[in-house]
C-alpha cells in the first residue's frame, strides 16, 4: 500500500512538471530594425515615413521585443538624470532595400475609380548581431492596384513586416472546416488582404545526426486564396490540392525562400546567478505611478500654411507637447517630468557636485527623482490647408475641405533599455477645425495631444483609464435622464 502511494505521488509530480513545461510561454525574440535604403533610380518620395510605419506594424504584432536605434541618443541623455541606459542585446537585425517600383501598364476600374498595377521589389537581409554578418536573404515582389505610386506604401510595409514575422512565426492553418472547406489562418488584417494567394506547405521535422539540429523538410501540397480578414485571423478557401491543420503558408511568388530558420547557435554557459539581495537592489520595483517624459517632437517640414497663413512647424510641435504634458498630468496616473527645464536641472546637478558641503547621496537622490521610466517621441508630417472661402454672413473662413492635415507617429519607449513599449499613428482631418489660422493651429495641436494621451493612458495605466471611461459614461447617462421633479 505504501509503495502504491509513493508511485502515485511520483506520477503526480511528473504530470504537474510536464503541464508546467507545456504552459511556459515562448521567450520573445529581440529585433533591431535598420533604416530602409533605396537603389539610385527609386523614387524615395513614395516611401516617406515607411521606416516609422514598419516599426509600428512590427511592435503592434506583439511578437518581437523591438529596439529603436534612432531613439537611443534621446534615451542616453537620461543617464544625466540617473537612468542606467543599456541596450539589450538583440538576436539579429533586419536590413531592407527598395530595389524597384514600376507600373506594369495593367489597369483596373473598381467603383468607377481607375487603378494602375504597380510592382515593388524589396530585398531583405538578416544580420547576426554577434558577427555582423548576413546569414539570410529574401527578395519580395509586391503587386497592387492603386491610384498613385504613393498609395503603394502601406502595402509594401505590410508585406515586408509579414516576411520578417514569418521568418520566426510562420503563418499556419489554425482550423479547417470539412463541411465548407474554409481555412482559418493565423494572421489578420494588419498583414494580409482578400484575394491574395499562398502556397500550403507540409512540414516534417528531421534531426541532423551530425549536429543534433532540427531542420524542416517542406513540400507544396496546395494553394489557398484569402476570402476574408479579421483582426487576428483570416479566412481562406482551398483553390487546389489539399490542406490540414498546422500546415504552414508561404508567399505564392517566392515560396521556397525563408522556409527554414537558421540553426540556433551553440548555447553559451550562463554565468552564476547573482545573490537575491543584489538582484533586488539592481532592479527596484517600478513606482506606483510611472515617470514619463515628453521628448521634443520632430518634423521634416520647417513650416506649413493654413488658409494662406504660414505657421512655423516648431510652434505647432511645442504647443502639442505642452498640451500633452498637461493632459498626462491631469490623468493623475503618471509622474510627468518636464524636460524643457533640462539646462536648469543640469546646473542644479553641477551645483550639488561642486558643493563641498553637499552629501555624496544628494546627487543620487536628485537623479533618482528625475530619471524617466518612459519617453514619448514623435515625428509629425503636415499637409497645407486651403479654405474654400469665407462665410458671407460672419466674414469668417469656412471650414476647409476634408483632407489629411497632420499625421503623428509616436512611440512610447522604455527609457532604461530603449525598448518600444508601444507605437501608434494619429491622423487629423482638417475638416474638423475652422476659424482663423491661429485658432486652427491651436485647436488641432490640442486635439492631437488628446488622442496621443488617450492611447498612452489606455496602454500604460489600463485600470485608471477603464475607471475614467466608466465614470464618464455614468455621468453622460445621468445627464441624459429626464428630471421627473421638474
């Protein structure tokens, strides 16, 4: 009886250990995205903003821990405020080159809109960050019907992002409905489009006896076409061949490339773990309220015009940053640090260091209070706005026609590591704003700051944001109820 009890106990321990091992999530991969380059004859104006859009797409896919090299200099300045800035070593970097962008001469009319087929050729290369040597290459061919070559930007970015993701996270068939033949794919609307076709590939794992590495043998078993796209998954139908759950999908025009991931390097012996006391002191618990700083925003334009009035871009950017600081402070969810007082803070630090009567801990104490947990950086693109005329009754300018006035691409960066915690894009329609040019500029900068603030609040303090939304909904509901005592 005793031996039976011991056997049951051992079996339960083995089963629980196996369940824990299966439930353990995969470790995220680190990725550095280098700037896109262009061959000499490629029109770069069509791809303005492609780097920021590609980085945002990869961050929102939530597969990688992405590092932004451009933001490193901004984050490195936080060392002066006491932050320990260290780049986390990434596994590899991706380099992209736009090789070609040409119209094919084919045309199509959709909803009375004439469209031209454009083809973009993109070369991708993965570099090992340990050796700085390229070890994998991919050539993409992106074809799409659109009005102008500038409309190709979003399609090229999505295809490049999908190629990078599929290197480590292949698209596969999650479910296959035997009744109607529908296939459920593991990627959604951010990466694929209805009408696209993919090869269905059957994979078989094989162990190399010489190296012990696992390699994959693949063969094409069918072709499927995307019929509908959702947020995280898509639906496809089988055009030819066969398919089953767990089959992987490859680009139809170049299915053989990027199929087998490179062999993992030999594991390096890990150093002895540090004592618990040292680990806790080196990595203090985050404060209850995250410390957040808004870095100076950037734009490639020096000025823009609204109804014939020229407005310096710097004025609009600074106005938006001021509004964003104010809105973040009013949430009461963050400790907002004003970086516009950088010179004054530098002088105060220098005074403490040079004061013979100051305590050695004074500078550390001040630096710890000033170091940011998160940095907000943004790049803004502008379009000139022309009013259709003036109101004959009031003499004031009429609201401008509907056009994209400003696009704010912002990133929330973890200051100590420069890892991107979140990235998104805010677009402003000029038809929402009227009045004089000065009023237009002030209202639009405040609106942009409000949209960015809500995105940050929802991401970094979701509980506070949910409580605020519930309170606002309750207040709106009580205000709409009729007063029966009236």
